[in-house]
């Protein structure tokens, strides 16, 4: 693992237990209700394959535990994954949780119907590389739900091509789309 990512993993690893405790009550919050409603309304088929990039302590697997979906959560930090596994088990949820780099995914192309991420993109040293990987594993007609709550950006949208726009690849912005999730009502 490169040095910058080692520092990122160390930072979040030290905070994993407190992070989980701080976020334990979020699953019943008004924001979580909106996320649950928007995400579930955009899934068009039972058993949809969902990828949660940067799962942290398991927010999305817990939030979406009642959906008929196959959720895979990935995180760079082993300590965060341990917290996620414990939380998923305690809450009776089901998710495949794997240690993986968001910029280098170990999945076949076109594997997921929906890719979720929450408060992650600002941590990624090569955001353009991450977007390329996310497009690679997204099924045709699939979509993204990108949340960056610190700056108020929450977007749900469906890409129109197989590759991220050049402006994203060169962008340092955490959230690439100006559209808000409530405005994009297409189903994935």
C-alpha cells in the first residue's frame, strides 16, 4: 500500500470504534429516511447488486437491510470493516464486507446495479482513478448515489456513457454532479 493510503487507513483505523458509536443512531434519522426512500425507489429489480464504497462502520448495509438486494461493502481500513461486521451481525443485516482500495477494485466489469458512497470522495488521493473504476464495475443502466454531507452534496444519477466525463477525471471536487437526488427520478 502506498504511503498516503497507509496514513489514511491509519487515521480511520484509530477512529473506527468512536466512528461507529457516533453514527449508531443515524439509521433512524430524517436524513437516513430520505436516503432509504430515494435509494429503494430507484431500484427496479429484486436482488439488485449494490456496492457500498468506503462502507466505514456499515451505514448503508444497515440502512438498507430490509431491501431485497445483495450488498457488498468495501473499505480500505481493516478496523472499520471489523466495526461494520459487528454492526451487521448485531442488527441482523446481510452484507459481504471486503477490504479493498476504492481506486483499484477487484471485481469483474459490469458487476453492480448501484454504487453508493458516503463521505468518502474527499479522502481519495486519485479521485479520477476511483471514478474510472466505479464506471468499470457499473452495469449498463446502473446508477450512482454519492453523498458528501459535509458540503451538502447528495446526488443520485445514471450515467449516459461507459466512461466518466473528462471533467470528472481531472476534477478534485468530491461530488461531480449538480443534480440533487430528489430531482432524478429514473429507476435503476
